[in-house]
C-alpha cells in the first residue's frame, strides 16, 4: 500500500506560539498517530506499507518494489 504523507501536517505538529497553533499541533499529532496505527495494523497482516512525502514517494516505491522482488514476494 502506498500512502502520501502531507508535509503540512508535520509542520503543524511542531507549531506553537499561540492558542490556534497549539490546537493545530494537537490535531496534527492525532492525525499522525491514527495514520501510524493504521499502517502498523496493515503491516501485522502482511501488507507492505510505503509511507512517504510527495518528493520521496517515487523512490520509496521503487525501493519497496525491488525489495519485494528480490525476496520473491511478487
């Protein structure tokens, strides 16, 4: 499974400074936790999960494909 991580969420999770930023950080942290939890559940069921930012998705997918192919899982 391929999933594109939103870089904006990562930036939001680190924001502080005012009340709105703190709420955004909390929402971003919760979204990331749910995303991580879902990916882990899929992995426990044998699914290969590739989760990367838009700039890194293509090479991450290629690496995952080559790893699966060399392991005879394709």
